[in-house]
C-alpha cells in the first residue's frame, strides 16, 4: 500500500512538496541499504565541509543528499503542492 498511487489519491493526503530527485522504490530498500545511504550522506556532508574550509571564498558547494524511497502518499503530496503553487502563480501573474 505504500507504493499505491490510487490508494493515496482516495485517502486525500495533502502536504508540502518533497525533493525533485527520483526516489528509489521501497521494494528492496532494507535497513542495511538505509544505513549505507545515511553513511553516504555523512560523507557528502564531510566533503562539503572540507571544501568550504579550504576554499578561498569559504563557500561550500551545494550538496544533494542521496534519495530516499517515497510512498504514494509522498508523491500525491508533491503533486498537490505543485498544483497549488501553479494555481497561485496563475492568480498572481495573469497573462503569463
């Protein structure tokens, strides 16, 4: 049920938009893979910190963390949030 888009639509979940990266499926995403993903994120953070400390400007490069699985509810929330933003944009900027 976590990956059923139709079920999520029927339940009427609403919320904020998530990340724009393609998330892996929950199928095959076990605790070991979750820990490995956490370790990869920590290494990315460490790399960003080391680069920022050693750069002339002191600015860190942008870091995109590893994608996590998302449920049908997550996708529905992101879709609805995008629709709300598009509707608001249409109201605030008519004729575009």
